[in-house]
C-alpha cells in the first residue's frame, strides 16, 4: 500500500523500531504542515492509507473528495472532530484509531508546574545572557519578589477534570505535600473524595483558592470556552494556571488579558487554537507565560506505542481484516 504520514515535525517516525512493520509497503512521510485543501490533496493524491498524528491536520469532506485512492485513515490516539467520519463512511474510506497513555501528558503537566513555580525557564534564559540568579519577572502587575519562585509543599493544587490524567496529577501533588482539591462533574467530585482529596463547592472556590490550577477537561460543546476572564480574575496574583488539555477550554483572548492584569500571575500552556503557533502570538511575548509546542504526548516510548498500533491496523486492513475499524458498519464499498 501507499502509506502517508502527515505532520511528523521531528522526522521521528521513520526512525522508530516499529517502522520495520511496514516493510513491503511504500511509506511517505511529510515533516512540515500545510493547511489548504489544495496543497493537502496534492500530497495525498496517491495515498491509500493515511496515518494522522493526533489532531494536527483537519480531514474534511472537501479534502476527502479530492483523494480518490484513499482507502484507510488511521488516527494515532482517539479520533476527534478534526476527521469527518461520516464523510469517510459515505465515501467508502475506513477509519480506525488507537489508545494513548495518559501518563506521558501527566508527566509533562507536572514538569510545567515545577518549571513555572521555580521560574526555571526565566532563570535559564537570563543565565544565557549573563545574568546571575535573575528570573526577569519584574512587571508592575506582579507581587514583590515574584521572581524568587515558590515551593509546592503546603500549596493548594486545584484540578478541574478528574479523568485519567487529572487523577495522576492529583497523586503527583499529594507526593509533593500539596493540598489537592477537585472540581468537575458530580461523579468526578465523588470519586476524588473516595481517593482522599477535597471536592470544592463551586468553580469560584476552585479559582480563588488554588495556588496551582490544572485543567484536564475533555473538549465538548459544554466545555468549549468554559473558562472565562471572570474565572481567571478570581485567581491570586501568585497563582499558576496550567493547560495541557485543550486550548478551546478557555474563552478567546481571556488568558492573555488575565495575565496582563496579573491574575493569575503565571500560566504554563502546551496547547494552542492554531498550531503550529505563530512566532508573534501574544502568549509568546508575555514573560509570565511558559509555552511548550504541544508535546504532552510527544515522547519516544509513546510514539512507539501509538505508531505500532497504527501500523498493525494497516497490516490487518491490507490482509482484509476489518475488526479494528470504527465505521465498518455502513461503510460503502471500498474505493481505489
């Protein structure tokens, strides 16, 4: 089969051990991203099996109609709204997805918490410019001595969304002697209590009383733009907001406005509404924002896991095995 992998920014896929599973197939890998239907259709003109790295590229009906040889789309991780599954089914294109490990994103979340609270990026940047023990956090909206950083022990960790990742982050906070509190659905709060954590009484309490607040909600119509400027303005000037979940959880421009006002004092963000993020993005210009390029799932063992799943599905499909497909029922006759 002609197999295409899109958006492999680090040119990592061809170097994975699991890539040998595709011996005998024609593998084409693109290391940059394009967004237009016209450019994408040129890249996918001869593609029979397409492997997507998470949500980096939108697969619309308009694009699918310009890919006459496409038979299979395999998503690394869970399928999302970026793929028009209904259009795939109607056009005879099979769709499959895989599992991800929540531990890698939880680890990245905690790395951001530690880095932000101890001002590590600011210290590193200043040291490279010859400044000794200078964190650079000196804007007028910040409290006195904000550049010194803060310990985690004794602080309050707030978690909104107590799923697979949120539960791990809660345990990390407990290990660092933090007071952990949770807000979310009634079921999530009840589960948190059984795990020995506090369930706060309201979202207002969560924002006002958390020294570190980490978002771990799934994106849906109900959670889109759920976090508002009014919510963020309840946070303390010494507090940190962390988002390694979804950028659309916060209202447009709310985080930039809140950071400029000094409530919260810091943010650590791994996700952006438009990716790759442009160099002039407002968050990149703020000294009290730590930004990473959506690397919560980008880790070597995790890549091996995700792509091994994807390549195995392709092998099964090529052999006529449809058991891994999401849309096997109702799938029109295969094209190509």
